[in-house]
C-alpha cells in the first residue's frame, strides 16, 4: 500500500505516519528527515547550479526536485518497501508527483491513496511555534513558518489537485485530538466497497 500523506507544515503528518507505520507494518519515509540526515552526514549537496544545505532547509526553501526524488527512489528499491510505504512530505511539487508515478510504474506499483490533513492556518502557526520551543528546529521561527506555509500554498497545494483528478484524495480533519485523527485516517484507508453486479443492476432499475 503506497500512501501519500499531504498537508501543510504542522498538520501532524509525521505523528500520524509513525502510528500508521506501526499499525500497517510498512516503512515511514519522511523526506524532511532524509534531507536533515543527508546534510548532517555529508554537508550541503551541490545539485546542478543549486547548493542545498542547512541554510536552505533552515530557511524553509524546497530542495531541488531531482535531489529529493533521488533520495526517495533509492529508498523505494529497498526490500522493506516492497509491500508499500507511507510518504510524508513527498511529493511536494507536481513535478515530484510525476516523477514518483514514473518510479512506481517501473516497480509495477501505484499510489493507493492520498490523505490530506486539513488544519486551519492559525492553529498551524501556534503548533509550529510550540514545536520550535520543544525541538529547537531552526525552520520553526515565525518568519520561516510564514514562508513555509506560503510555499505549501503555492507549490504543494497543486499536488492535491493533481491527485484529485485521479480520484485518490481523501480529506481528514487534522484539527482534532490525535487519536481521533488516527481513527479517521484508518477509516479513509479502507478499500472502497466493490459494487456488486446485483446492486449495480438494482440501482439501474430504480433510476
Ligand atoms: P519537513 O520535515 O517535512 O517539514 O521538511 C523540512 C524541510 O525539508 C522543508 O521545509 C523543505 O525545505 C525540505 N523538504 C522536505 N521534503 C521536501 C520535498 N519533498 N521537496 C523539497 N524539499 C523538501
């Protein structure tokens, strides 16, 4: 089951993915974590003419599509990802979504569902400021929070449109108790009930 968890920063994607990963026994792939780890081990990465490192991630600037896609592609080839993954923070641009589709196709797979965690912007800002105190993340300052929300609206929200056209998006209210969000997330991952031939026929008879 290849699931994309999409939502603005602070929506709770990481928290829900961790719980889902344990419940479904499939890996949780967070591109934010992967980038932070890559930078802490190797320092800034040169990609074409762009340099991507601590300053860029701290400023809330998106990493180049090719760099992030490469990280995900390498991971998807791993044995533990063969039954599915939870993608957290990826794809963040329509280009990344297209590249992911190509990559999954070569593996004979496709995205099963896209869960959109919806949370009002005021709540997000408060949550992120609180996280800044607890986790000391350099990208959780008021200025960068505003910037990251803007990047989400401009570059990532179109990804929701991309997947909506394929009928894959299910919206979950992320502005409620974590446990309730988790139950809603699980409900949205249930298979669609297959319409039996008989019920299809009776619908036809009624109309
Ligand atoms: P996150 O931990 O998901 O909030 O990501 C932290 C930062 O990493 C983001 O603000 C971006 O700068 C960068 N990042 C994470 N995922 C991606 C992605 N899919 N594409 C580009 N940049 C990303």
